[in-house]
C-alpha cells in the first residue's frame, strides 16, 4: 500500500486533533476568551443555518484550535441542538478573526427571550502547550420570523468619517439588515423616525414595506439634516413589523453647524484718535462652507461701520484681519456675525477704546525779577490716564536759551505743570510747547515774553536828593557841599588812625600795619622737655698762672646783650 505525502499530512492532522480531544489540559492559563460581536437569533420551533465572526482575544498564537462542545445557560440541552459546520481551525493568531458556521434548532416549547450559548474549544499554542478556550454567544429565541439584525449610520458627504454625527445641510445615510429566519416568505413594514431629545419633537419620518424570502435583505434610507434643526442630540430609530411581531433598533447622533468657534482679539486695547487698530478674527470650522461675515461698529447709538465680507471656510482654523474705525473718541463696541444665508453660525461681541487728544488749555506767566514762571494747564478728556511728552523751546534774538522735554502720565481731567527759567534782562523771549504721544502731535502752544530792563538802585538817588534840598535851604551849592563832606571824612579817618597807632601795647598792630603787612602766624616758642633751659657758665682755669706767658689765656669777659 503506497501512502502519498498529502495522505500523510492529513493523517498527522487527525492524530493532532485526536490528541487535543484525548489529552487532558496541562496549562495553568486555561479558560482564555474568544469573543464575537454577533447575535444568533433563531425562530422558536425552527432550524437556523448561520455563521458568526469569532475573534481570538487570547495573547497566544495557536497552531490548531478544536471545538469540543457547548452548553446553554438558562435552557435545557434537550430543547436545543447545536452542530458546528467544522470543528477545528488552523494557524489562528492573536487578534485575528475566524468565521464559524453552525446549524442550530430550538424546540417550539422554548419561551422567546435571550439566552447565552457557551461554546468550548481547545487550542495548541506555538510552544506546544494546550489551553481551554471559551466563546459566549448571545442567543435570542424569537417567535417573529422577521428579525432586525443590524443598524448602521454614516454621513453621505463624508463617508470616511469615523463619526456618524452630521452637520446641518448634510445627509445622514441609514442602512439596516433584516433577516427572515423562517422557512416561508414574510411581509413586513418599516419606519424611520428622527426625534429631538431636547424637545421630543419628530423632525423627520419615513416608512416602507416589502416581502422578504428566507434570508437577508438590506434597507437604506437617506435622511436630510435641515438647517432648521437646532444643534443638539437626536434619536434615529428604525422599526420593522410583521404579522407575528416587531423589531426596533436606535442610535443617538449629534447635529451641529460645523462651525464651533469664533473669537476676536484686538491689536491693542486703546488707540489715540485717528490711530491704527486691527481686529484678528479666529474661526474654527470642521467643514467646507461658503459663508458671509458681517461686521458692525457702534459709538453709543451711532453706527460707524457696517461691512459684509465673503469667507470660504475650510476644515481647521482660519484667521482674518480687519481694520476698525478710530475717528470718534470713547468706548466703541463691535458685533461680528458669521452667517450661511439667513442662518447664524457664530457670533462675537467686544469693545475697544479710542482716546481723545490731550490739549494745552492755557499758559500763565509770572515774573519774579528776571525769573519767568510758566504754569502749563493740560487737559486729558479721557476717563483713563494717558502717557504724553511735553517738549519746549525758548529763544531770544535767534539764540536758543532752553530746549528740553518731560514725560508725564496725564490723569483724567486737568493737570498743571510748572517751569521756571532765568532770562536775560531787557530782552524779548519766544517760547513754544508741543504735546506729543503715541507717535502723534496732540497740541502746540507758543508765545512771546518781554523781559523788563534791570531796575536802578533807589537809595543813592534819594540821599542825593535829600542833601541837595538841604543845601539849597542853607544857601550852599551842591559842589561845595560835597567837597566839605569829603574833607570831614578824611580828617576823621586820620584821627582814628593816629589814635589807634599811638597804642604801644605788646602785640598790638595798628590798622595801617595790618593793611600794609600780610598777616603771619607767630611761631610757637620752643620749650625743653626738661624744663626751663639755662645756659651754663664758662669754666675758670686756675692753672693759667703756671703756664708760660705766651700760652696764658685771656680772661673771659661777660658780653652785655644789646637791647633789642
């Protein structure tokens, strides 16, 4: 008998399957899970041939998996019969799915309801270990042959979108699978209803009817999502009914405009009158849509600007730039509306401030001799402080005397700034003040100041006039009076000098010597640390008598000191 290689492989597989059935389980990691998303629905008292998709959720790759048996939770084994289409699977990797076909029949005595069909398998991993696997399948026993098996929703304009949530103006596609699990054709009727969860109102409804033979049929319905649908949650329900009962499934979807956000940010919070200010408009959109942006700017009840701009939206974020008017001071408000036709998609409101120019109300002058004091009165018409710089120049005879500037923060209302200047006597001085800020000239003020000549001393003039009047009364002329007065003053000075010079007190210096000689500081007397020093006397040599005559010394004579 000749055995081919193909026969040998089949024989080996049979031996492996037999071993899986006969060898007891030795792995500690038993009862690993297999899962399915399908529901098995069978008509009470009839037989069903169907298949399900089974997913290997165990973290192992199996070379062979073998079906070993089944049980039904809540139902006796005598009331149901389950037969698999095939009993083993090869090369079943983790996470992969396999199609499992079967034949199931239920007794007519089974009460319609939901049960759980538990299928058991045994698998051999790649390392040779054996594992028990369990698959729990939802089992529904029905007395209605028309069964609604599935309901799916998608968006017609965005078929690849993972979410079935539609935007206003799009079309929602409903697909339902209806199965006739009986053995004879059966007629049915179906309804599609869309209900607002917020209000409970039915915003859309359609229906149809057909006859279904044993097997499956697909029903498709297109639901237009109108612009009059308010954004929010909606319930999409599908009903199917036959003479023996009805089935229904429903899904919740969220309807929105697709334009989720609009925001406005200003380039600056405040701007001087006539300055430049820009608005940056950010729009966040999830869809393509041609819209219109309407912009209105108001000063109290006066409309300053109204513009409508076409905006073609794309999925993502878009930023638009727009200039705002600044020809009126005060707090201005703006309103932005993004519309699709008459439908308002998004809206944003805000304010910005236009500052009026501070002005130099007046300049007041005050003189104190040749010192000029200028009081500059400044007015800020706004209700917020404002930065400014005051620049000034003063010149006389085309010679610049002063030029400087001063930064200041002007509070709302009136502010007084004082400046003092030393000006030359008997001159004409021109001055100018310029108030600037924010790169603009707010106000200017100029003027001319006439400085008077230097006043003459009034004391000598009054004494002369008094003397002149007295001499006129006594009959003397002014010239003679002056000569006599000078002689008297000179004589008085000489007498004082003679009197003071006649004093011969020790250490006294007359005023004439003080004027003639420079004053010097006298040197301090030198004192010995041993007390008062006395010069020693010269010794007397008695032995002079014994010496020869020629060697005799002359006697020492005292020298009288000259009086100084």
